[in-house]
């Protein structure tokens, strides 16, 4: 990336990444990031172009369900247990 140029970057961790120089910020599409992620996930365009609106309660339920499924992988819980042991 040339110094001073605006750019969009996606990092894939240990597998490199993707960078795109933004030549004209006025015409650069605001949805570019969504388009990149949608393509990476092989998602149907309607999922990321115009997502449906959800009310707060529906979103909250999804967050709580995700948090429950994530518990076995939540490394921060181990940190809290280690602090209690000291």
C-alpha cells in the first residue's frame, strides 16, 4: 500500500490477507466490506445487501444463544478461574 493512501484491509490471521487501495473515497462503496465478507462466506447477496431489521428482543435471544454455545471455547472464563485460585 503506498504511504498516505486510504485502503481497505482484511486479515486472515496466519494465512495472509487482502488489501485494496481506495483511489477515490467519494465513489468507494460503503458496503465494500460486507461484499468481501459475504463472498468469503459464500453468502447469498440478500443476506448482506439489505439485511432484515430485527427487534431488540429477537437480537438479545440470539446473543444469549450464541453466548451459551460459545462457553466451551471462551478462554476468558479460564482467566477468571485462574484469578480466583491466587
